[in-house]
């Protein structure tokens, strides 16, 4: 098991460019299965989860050409459907949450697909109901294998329909959308997710030949087209908004002066405003964000004087992937804030590690935690910790960067699943971090 060794206390300063968005990458990579023609994708993050999905595509028979660490071409001319029922597919796909995204494109093109129970982070249950019920409404049937924990999906024909999603799931919307683009007739998906990465997928599909309208709203309308009509295209992935928020937090926690470049600011939603409510100063310079050195930052209150509450919410609300980061940042702010993580019941359990480092946190229940900021009057203490999931892992890394003394973060592979060469990039900003 690999670990990160960190000696905290160094301000992070300089310039950094966020990687391509992991969540968008998993969607658009799966989308390459829909067309037989070549598709080129740029700004792909070179991270473990993405490399695993590319490997799965190659195993399925997709021709993959690597132009650079962040640019690939894909051509899915000859797909080996037998691989979907092989032990190798079941083993590999079960380790990767993003493998569920293959179902929609496979149903669209081949009218059959297999979905594993989601792997990846240990942050609570991740339902597939939205995906399965959406496919059902399009005309697919499913069978669940209790022993192998796999869904088998088949459809003689996909037919357009109206559906109201039980939740605005990003992956659920994306998966259903990729099947609906070939469904006969018109499909309307209400309560659809409208995150920027979902908008990107819609635009990519339209360039390939799909007919999707309502992009950016929670009502998507899809006019089905012939499955053989899809063309190739070029696509560039947005900057990862989670990395942007993470670097904002790192700068504040370490008291550094940081310029975050090429952030695609118009797609960040309320992320900058939420960190500003924690007292972090920032300057938006076109598509760059400058975080000036700041000795102290004070948590705002609501206009009525009540304690601030930060909670996750579907777009354009605050993304759940940044709740862990914001919580760590609050431990060194001045003031008190309540964090409410609604979507995943296990995501706040990492706070016990922060408490061991000296943070003042009350874990009210699996979904809520109250943080009383130390106002940098008392530094966190270095500690040995294990990373339970991608986002909590980086939150612990941020805590370690600001702590006094040495910290070890075990199971660093979890962080590598979502962040490209994070140790090398942090070293360039002045962090004392290395792999051991």
C-alpha cells in the first residue's frame, strides 16, 4: 500500500492549472461506444479511474490511440460483446463506479448491456434504480444476478417516452440519455440533471448526430435517430470544478498566494461564493482565480445572524464532492458552521481523523457536522491516517499540508483515482510531500 508523507506548515504559492474533469471524462469516454467513427477527446485527466475505464474500452475492442497523456482517439468499429460476460469484465468493472456508464451506449448500439453493482468509494449506498427504471421506460428488460451482483439488460427495440426521474442523478441522466438518442420517436426526461458535465455530454452527442434540446435545463427532449448515423467528433473536457475548489481550500488553509488558471469560471456555479462565505478572499480574473495570502478568514452568518449552514444540492447548488474540502477549510476559519451532507450517509465519517488532529468538530449524525473554527490560533497536529474515499482523502491531505509536523496518509491510491500527479503538482507549489 502506497502512502503520502507530508510535513505541513508551508504556504502554497505560485500558479496551478486544474486537470480535466473526472466526472465528465467517465461520461464522454463511455459515449465513444455509440459511433463506429473516430472520436478525439482532449484534456482527459491522467488518473486511475480514467485509465481503468480506457482499459475496459480496449478490452471491449475499442481501438485506442494515445496522442499525449491527456489526449486520446477512440474508434469502436469492432466490439467484442462476449467480453461483457467474461470473468475479467466482471472483476474489472466491479471495481470502477464509472463502468455503469457503459450501459446506455451499449443498449443504444447493441440492445444489450451488463451493469455491475457500483464499486469505488466507501461513502454509502449508491443506487442504480434511476438508471434501471429509465432503461425500463425506454423498453428494456432487466435481470439481477444475486450471486454475481450484476444487472443484465436487453431490449428488442428502444422507444421514446416521457419519464420523470426519481432524483436528478447525473450518472443516471447521462446513462438514460445515451440510450434515448436512438429510441424510436421522442423522449422527454424531466427532473434531469443539468450539471455542466451533463451539458458537455449533450453537446458532444449533438455533434455526433443526436438531436437533443433543452440542454442546461431539467427537461431534456431527445428525438431519436438511427443508430448507424452517428459520426465521429472532437471534444475538449472542462476543467475539474472539484480541483478548483480544492486548490482554493489549499491556498486558504496554508496561507498561500495562489493563481488557479483556466478554471472555466462560468461553469463553477456557486462554488466561489460558497468558499467566500467561509471568509476566503478571491479575485476572478477572466478565467483565472487569484487567492491572495490571507492570515485569517472569518465565516459569515446568515442575514438574520443565524449560524451558517452549508449543504450539498443538485446543480446549480453546491456539489457534494466539495463538502469534505469546505469542512476542512472551516476548521481553521473564525466562526462556526453546520455542514449537512445529504446525499451520502458515510461521507462525513472521516471527521474523526480531523478531530484526532485537533479540529473542533461535533459529528451530529451521519449527515451533519458542526465545525468550530480555530482561527489559526491552534494548528492542526500531524497524524497517520487512511484515505476512505477520493474526496475525503484530499481533504485529509489539505489538513496535513496546514498541520504542524509529519503526517502519513495511507491508501493514497484512493486520492490517485481522482487527482492527477497531485504530489508532483503540490511540490511545485512549495509543499513538502512525497510518496513512500
